[in-house]
C-alpha cells in the first residue's frame, strides 16, 4: 500500500514553430498540440501594440500561414 495515490501517465506532445500571416502581416510564435491538431498562436509584435495580447486558439491549417521554422 502506498501513501501517494498513483497518477495516470498522460503526456501531451507539443511542437513550437514560427509563422507569418500574409493577410495581417504579423509573425506568430506557435504551440502546436499534436494530439488535438490545434495551435495556440501568440503574436510577435512590439510592446504596447493593440494586437499584442490577442492570443488565438485555432484548428491547424498549414495553407493559411507561411511556415518559417520549428524549434
């Protein structure tokens, strides 16, 4: 018998990449949730800009954005 209950071994696979939106001319830092095929998009724009705090959650669509680099 253990004093600490067992935990489920669940892990979420996340990839990070940069992309550019050709429609709004904004670069994004992205967290891609592979298991769910969703992307958390965080704009890379100067401090104080109106769009700086606009974090987006979108279904992954490779055709809408220009993929730059994965890290």
